[in-house]
């Protein structure tokens, strides 16, 4: 089985377990490091996750495949 953790908690106060708002940068670093230690090599993100992309950039995702979801591209472009 292949796992790709999502990064929504790094950019928005999202999820049933989130009680104090979105995860801070220090917690994000711990989560990403634990993913590395667990041999997880793919992360999922999207522009709709608020500041998650900035957080991932600050944490550093070298060595990970980053999958992103984009909004629909209009036909007239």
C-alpha cells in the first residue's frame, strides 16, 4: 500500500483532532521527519490548503514526491 499524507493541517485549522488552530512550523517539521523515518516518500497538497505550500517550503521536502491538485483550468485559456 502506498501512503501520501495530506498537508491541509499545515495551512488551515482543519480536522476533528485540531483544537488549537493549524499546526505550527515546529509540529510540521516533526510530522515530515516522521514521514521520512517511516519511508513515506510522497506528500499531497493543493492550492486550497491555505498556507500549506509555504509551510512545506519552509520545512523542506527534498526527497519527497509532492502531488498537488489544481483547480479546473478554463477552456478558453
